[in-house]
C-alpha cells in the first residue's frame, strides 16, 4: 500500500492490486500468511474523492 499522500485510502487501482495479491495468496498452497503494511498509517479506508461524485 503506497498512497502516502492519500493516507493509503483505497481507490480502484489499489483495490485491484489487493485483490490480485489476495488471490495469489489463496491460490498458492505453500503460502499461509500475507502481511499488509503502509507508511505513516495503515489505511484511511475508501478514497471517496476517486469516485467522482464527492
């Protein structure tokens, strides 16, 4: 998660990247743990400004 300017708020691009990473974790029987991290803060939630109607 590298959207420091937006406090790692989730937009479509980040949501797609997280989905791909979690699918990789789910599809590989040799992987048991995934670690998510972010700088300054973990995640502010959804990036409403990327929706266009906010």
